[in-house]
C-alpha cells in the first residue's frame, strides 16, 4: 500500500510538471516589448545587460516611444563603475545612474563579507539609491532605464582614497530630455555630494531623489551576532532633525503618516549602527515606505525606503552613508551625533564614551577597557554606596522595634485616625536612633544615571561591534554564545543579595531573591559588553559590602521589648 501511495505521488508531480511545461502559457510580454528595441538600439546597441534587473527596467518603457527619441548622449552598453574611498567601496551602474552597492570596508557581516548598506535580493521594481523620479511617469521611466554616459572613471574604476573625485553621468535623447548627475566622493567619513541638472525641452525639472529600501541585509546586527539578539537591535527607522529636535518614526507609525516636510538639518533612515541621510538638506519633503522581505530561515527583513523632494533641484547636497561613529558624525555636522540613540542620558554617555576610547588607546582592547572604566566608576561612587549601606544597616537594626509598633496598631483599619499615633511613634523612633528612611535610597538613586548611561553606551556604540575580548567572546556587541558571563553575573547577584543588609519582611526577601533569576534571563541574549559591565559591577559591590561590614561591624538588631516611644 505504501509503495502504491509513493508511486501515485511521483506520478502526480510528473503530471503537474508536464502540464506546466506544455500547456500553461508563459508570462505575456509587456506591450512595450515590441517597441523596446527602438530606444535601446541607439542606447544599448542590443548588448545583453549583466543583471536580471535590466529586462524589468526595459519592460517599464512606453509601448510606443516617441518618433525621433533616439539617444543623443549615452553609452551603448550597461556597465558598473567601482569607486574606492578609504572607508567604502561604492558600485554604481550607468543604467539609471544609481548606486547598486555601498560596502563598508571596516565592517563585516556574519559571513565575513563587507557590510553592504544597499540590500541584496530586492524585487526588480524596487529603486536603488539616487534614482530619480518626476511627476510624469513616462519621463521617470526614461530616466531610470536610460544608459548614461560616464566620465571621471578609468576603465570602470575611480580611486577616491586620497582626494575627492567626481563621477558624472549624462543622458540626452532627441525628445529634449537631458539629465546630468554628479557624484563627488570624499576620501573619508563616508560622504558624497550629489547634484542633478535635468531638463525636458525648455522646462527645468526638479526630480525627486529616491533612496530605495535600506539599510542592508545585516546592517543593524553584528558580525558574530545571533538572531536572538533582535530584542536589542533597532530596525530601520525614519530619522530627521527639524526645528532643533530629532524625531524618529517606526515603520508602523509611518504607515499612517508617510510624508514629513520642513527645513531639515538632516533627514534619512537609520538602524542600530548605520545611517543614510542628507545633511543640511534645507526645505524638503521626505516620504517613507516600508518593505518586508523574507530573511534567513523563518525570519523577515524589515526595510525602509525614502525619497526627498527638495525645494529646488539638488546641487551639492551632502549625503552621509555609513556607521554612526560619534567622532565622524561630529566632524560632518555637530547635530548629526544625535542620530546615535543614547536616550535621555546622552549628556552623560558622551563623556563616558570619550573616556572609554581614551582607555582603549592604552589597553588596546574594549573588553579590558570596559572593566577598567567600570572599576573607575564604582570607585567614584564608593562614598555614596557606602553611605547607603550604612543607612540600610541602621534601618535593619530598628526593624524589630518598628514592627513591634506596627503590630500594636495592626487591628486598626487604614482609615482609622488612631493610625496617626502609630506614625508619630515610628517618626520618634527614627529620630531617637538617628535613622533616615530615605538615606538608604537617595545615594543609590544618585548612582542610577551613571549606570543607565553606561548601559546605553555599551548597547548603542558601534565601536563595540565586532570588538573581541578574550577566549570565546569575539564580539562584545553580540550575546555570549555559551552564556558563561550571564550565568556568572546571576551567581554574583545572588551572592550580593546574601551579603547585603535586607529587610526582615519575608515577602520582600523572597522578591529580592527572585531578582537575580530575572536579570539572568534578561542578560542571556544581551550584548556581551553589557553583561561584562554588570558582572564586574556585581563583583565590586560584593567586595565593597564585605568592606563596609568590616568597618561598621556585625548587625545588632533592636529589641522589641523596649517600650514604644510616646506611650506610658
């Protein structure tokens, strides 16, 4: 029976395949296919394009081109132009005069290849960076499908590693359409100046500059990262600086309001570590569009494209396309550093980042530098933590006395006026023993901004991306592959709970003992640099608590038998 079923399945597949091959008609050619050779005969010379995207572009041309619309300025075949700067390798195509690859030389993906900020595997109908569009769809398709004449290259290569280089794309046809795109590539800091001059007959055109979906396949994740770290990775978002404020919008928010206009200091898209943005764009309108594509396994790639409509035709508009390195962004534009999402404690993160990089200059390793900076921060916070520990010890000593007072009034309801007498007795007890209930919390609260700022620094700074520490930890921005650091952090956290003075309330003690388990679970997939910081902080806290216990001696809890203050 099983053999018959197997044969039936095989025969079914054979029948379906034969039917598809012999009887199902092939996809009909677009109406333009019969007229396509007319415009391409002068522009392409019938040469086969090197990619599969070219037939799609050709298929979008008009069914019947205008008589006399032959190419006047252009080239006969599609080709690629490779631009090398010190930091990037940019590949352009003369078909549409757009960018097909923007690879970063200093950053690698999980396969060891250079990070490409232009996504691979895009559908053929999706534009690539610096595509042009106008209101007239017929003209737009001409601009995007035309094969431009290129100047500024030598055999398809441009060396912009030592000084700026211009690459110029020009196209003109007999209908009066002329387009000139100029790219001026800077040797450093991932900058390109972009200009457009376009005309249709006697009319000047102001094309919209289309970026297309971005920011790449693995732009946000790290080289050795796991997909489990997705909770700590920002997907592509809209970002712009307008009226002195930096605004961010998720793809979900952009679905209801895709267009944003104003006078922009910078405007574009960014993800966790990289950004593509126009700087000092001035008055413009930015329109965003999200795109979701299948990713590895069962995952999905969330991409976000945008287009910019400038008040006038772009001329020397500066684009920054690269990593969100603080020092580089600051040189390009002082406000551009706000693209790094350091959060509400950015004012504190910036000096911490400068200090960490200064330490790296001596130690040469970000892992050891994190340890050194963590020790320095804890040393600076030692007096506050010591004061908090002493205050907690005093509170621990008066807990039995305070509980005895509370027990005497336990039969009263919370709304009973007699409860006021209990509060008076507790206040008198605090005064007699020299205890301030807030003295144990305030010093700890003062240290929180430093802790949160350091956490933000380690989770957002691209400097840690791909930075090795030692042994099995080869990327401090990715999770510990063997969970060694998170487990050690959980153990030290439980140890700290054990040696720290605690309340005599059993329910509170149980809650505090659950905290290490919760934190360990949270840290399993956190960046290794963050977990390393928390681990070192816990070890320091344990040592400080032992030191404090040695200084102030063992706890001597009060005796509940002492008569309550204010009672005869």
